[in-house]
C-alpha cells in the first residue's frame, strides 16, 4: 500500500514539474521566437517521452519479477511439507529395542 501511495505521489510530482517546465520552455520560446529554440523544445519533449516510456518499462519488468518471485507463504508451505516428510520417516522407521 505504501509503495502505491509513493508511486502515485511521485507521478503527481513529476506531472506538476513537467507542466511547470513546459510552461517556462514555451514562454522562453515565444519570447525568443528562434527556430533553434523550437528545435530544442522538440528535443526536450522527445527525451521526456523516451525517459517516461523507459521508466514505465522498468516498472513493468519489476512488477513481473515480483509476481514470479516466491513469497513467505511458499516458504511456510515448503517447511511444513519437509516437517511432514520427516515425521513420516520417523513413523515408518523400525523401532529397535536394545537389551542389556
């Protein structure tokens, strides 16, 4: 739950910074009205899109890796099975009586 909240908060912060950054870039471009500025804006936009796509792919890969990893319940189940096997082995072992 806390990981989800942190992710949502991070996305909101990134969106806010992007909106502010884009506003300043557009204001700067309109103030200068030079082709190089518009090219720079296009490059910044493309880099932002690539970085966002890359981060989403990394998040998706982490999620897939987490889904396939074993959990605490898997460990408990395995330990119980091992304990049952050990108990069955003890029960089926012949009992030796030592005589003095």
